[in-house]
C-alpha cells in the first residue's frame, strides 16, 4: 500500500490575511505524513502592480502576463509570499523548502499559444512534473512549498495558475503516494445553497456531479473547479477535498472521489 | 583528499546587467564539479524601493532594513533575481535550486543588535550554516543558488549581506570539500594602481597583506574585504579569488591564500 500524502492548495485571499494565514499554517503543520503546500498570491500581485503603475488585465479569471507583470509575479509569488510562508513554517517545526517549477526543474511548462485572439503572455501550461525528484525530497523529510511559477527550460519563468499547479503536482505524486488533494478557501465546502454555510455537500462522485449540474445546484465558477477535481481523481489522486482553510485536517468539507 | 568545490559570489552590478549576467552564468555553468552561486541584488532593490516610494538608507554600505524594505528585498532577492538566475542556469544545463537561509533551515541568523545607536532593522548576522544539508544537495547534483536572505527560526526573514553569506557558506562547506571561494566583480582583481586594470596583485598572503596595508597600496573598502577573505582561508577555505565576472574559471584575478 502506498504511503499517504497531502497536497494543500491555499489561495490568495487566505495567504494575504495574516490571521487566516497563521491558522492555515498551524493546521498544515499539524498534518501527519509527507505533504506539499501550493500557494497563490494574486491579490498581492495585483496590489503591487498597482503601486508600480502596472495595470492588471484578467480574462476569464486569468491574468494577462506581459513582461512587467511577469516581474511582479516573480517577485510576489517567488519571493514575498513563498519565502515568508517558508520562514513561518520553519518556525512551526516544518522543514519547508520554497520552490518554483524552475528549481531543480521540478515543473516544466510551455508558453500558452494565442487562442481566439487572446494572448495571455508569459503564462505557462504544465508539460510535466518531476515526481521522482519531489518524492526524494519528501522522503528526506522536506516539505515543498510551491509558488505558482513554472519555466520553459529556455530561461523563461512562466506564470501558472496555482489551482492547476496543485492538481498537476497531486496527479504526478499519485505514482508514488496515496494522495489527498485539499483546496482551501473561504467557505465550508461546496454549498448546496450559496448563502448557507451549513449546506455543505459532503460527497461528489462523477454521478452526483452530473445530477448537481443538471439541477443547477452547482454552476458558474464552481463547474470548472469541480471538473478539475474529478479529472484529478480520474488520474489517480485518491480524493480531493474542498474545505475552509481553518478547518484543514478536521475532516470537514466536500469530498470528491470516484465513489 | 576532499573533492573540489567552488562557491561564487556575484554582486548586484553584474546580476543587474543582462549581458554581464549572461557571461557570468555561462562561465559558472562551465565550472567543473560541485558549485554554489551566491548573488546580491542591492541595486534592483534600491530601484524597486524608489518606485514604491520607499527611501533607502545606507550606513557604512549596509542597508537599513525596516519592514517595508524587508518586503522589497524579500521580493527582489528571493523572487525576481533568484528565480530568474535559476531559470537561466536550468537553460544552461545546470540543475539549479534557489535558496534563502529559511529554505530547509539552511542558514540561521539573529537580528543584529542596536550598536552605537544604529538600528539596522531586519538585518541578520549568521549563526550557522547547515553544511550537511548543502553537501547532500551538492552530492545529488543540485547547484544551490543562494539569495542574501536568512531567517531567525521564529518566522522572520532577515536581510544578510551577500559577501558575508558567501564567506559563511564557503567556511561551512570547507568541512566537506576543498573550497575555492570566488568573488566576482567589475575589476580584474585587487589592483596595485586603482586606475590600471593591468596592475593585478596575483597573490595575497597574510604577510603580503600586512605589507600592502602598511604601504597604503590597499585601503578604503578593499581593507575589510581582504580581511574577510583572509578570515575565510584561516577558517579552512582553500583559497579565495577576486576576479572579473567574465573571467570566471580563467585562473585570472587575485588569489588570497595562507601561503
């Protein structure tokens, strides 16, 4: 039987609120066994860009990344957010190591081609994750903290969506481990009623997903998120959990699994 | 006999000029055997601070690092400079890994106490370097690229001078390797006549240093630099070389050794 491993994705809203981040890191530090943290930082990047007089353009929730914006996200994701999370995890007794895809060539990507007239600029779509190298680190007790940056192998950093990074890392590590992928956000889980935090849907299987979709219970931005989660479990990730950041490790939230 | 290892320090002036950086990285990529790159980035940090409306204060060539400036150096050193160097080394076939002192707890420091009424703020003086962990990485073919940031083990990043970092890393690794420490800068070496690039002093031993100092041949900022180099060789570093960035690995420059 494979050893259990947890991949946790935490988004900008939590990373950028000191109190929420502290709770998240405490919860993450308490998780047993090998683990990986993947973080965002989009709000800080947007704020920093604004302070530098650089306009932020988003298309379908994704950041258009020109050269100036690439410098901003390299600084904010790779430096400011990543290294502070690493230092705080070290203080909590976790042997954290901050990584972008370029470090040890962990995650290689290619620049997204122009489609439908939209050029996302220096945005990378993941080609491969070096699961062997990550597994070696994990087996030596190191806890990777992954910033949403990849590289193309030709010297260019690329901006890659953190949710996607977490999914790709989880899928690759499923070769070595029994993986649980946890998406932390500000709600208790996937809600049946958007305004009722008690209406958490406990389990979503491919069958349940089709029903929820047909009934219109899940819609909008949650649809592609759940499709990604289902793709991850279909690719070998044991289970995906969507939960509140401060409930990490409590067994709460929505569980996405094949059955 | 110990295996040879090279620790290269490259300063801001070179890191921040694309052409100089490219030459430096090409030279670094060609160096045989295990190696470590330690970089600065002070000029970019100063520029970024200015763009963000943050004033830079220096005392004796060292940056006063308040909270706002710590954010700037965390971004610039840990993200912008470090990750771009890593990506470019990867493109040159070097399996680079970007590190601050916080990553894997590689370099622990304490906040510099207020002395003579000068509070440097979030500046760290190095307490220890985890040479065993670095040696493990080096033995697995990984090339550490070290940003001038350390941590205090209590969750705080600290700004640490890159020359000092390089010296401390070289001294610690001297337990495992026969270390050559190379300081790359814009001159051919330590010059006997400041305006004559052909007047490189080829060798400086402790004895020669005393003579050069008494004769006034070396003075000013070069004195503490050379004292640091001599301290490194006295602490077990095989030799220190001060040379032009684009002459890395050519055997040029000034060699500082015990004899």
